[in-house]
């Protein structure tokens, strides 16, 4: 039996379907924006890539946590 994905990663299937790119692509965009702050990175995804706020926030939060920057 597989575990239910929780937290920011639970948005990933919807993000990939909605925006047509794998999460790794979005994480690269976030990482390319370092050392910007959380909300500045969210703004990059929203303003430059037309990503919704919730999806952008999920990608940024997950990436920062993965990189130990949260």
C-alpha cells in the first residue's frame, strides 16, 4: 500500500498537468533565482511563467526545503 503524498509535493501532479513541464524544470527556475527570498521566487513563477500562487508557493517551499534553505 502506497502512502498518500502530503504537503507541497501533493500539488506536483496538478502542476505538471496544468503547465506542461516536469517539476524538475520548475525547481531549476527557482534555483536559478537564488539567493532571492521565498516570496520573490514565488513572484518569478507567477509573473514570468503565469503560474498560480498556490502552485508557485508549493514549488518554492519544496525546493527550499530540499536544499536546506527553509
